[in-house]
C-alpha cells in the first residue's frame, strides 16, 4: 500500500490588516500595518516625494488588498485620515462579498 505524504495547510504570514500608517518620504514612502492577530508587517512604495498622496495611498491599498485576498480570501477597504502633517493612518475594514447580483 502506498501512503500519501501528509501535507499541512500553510498558515498565512499575517492576519487581516486592521490599520495602516503611511509616512512621507523622498524616493520611498514607508508604511506599517497592524493585523488582527497582533502581527503585521511593513513595506515601501517607490514614488517621488512630490507624488500625490492619493496615488501613494492607492499603491499601498493595492498591495495590502492583493495580499489579503490571496492569503485570507477577504476583500478590504481603507479609509485614510491625516495623523500628522507628513503621515496618514488608514482604518482597514472588510468589504461584504455576499451581495447578490444587481436587480
């Protein structure tokens, strides 16, 4: 009898993000996120210092949304607000995916 190798389901490297802090930068914009499981991570967006903040926030959102969708199968949304003159905080929330088709 041939035995099948036991496989374990890999755990996601982080939980669903709940908050993001974005700092202004010269050639890179660093950000840090905190996840539900008290974990989190950080990253950088390579954009010039004079880039529109909306573009930088959209780039951060795209990265986090892709990772959350891939690892957790959850769609997220971020609402940004200023924290200081050169930093912003984003509150992350799950978007409902159980909406039926439009009438």
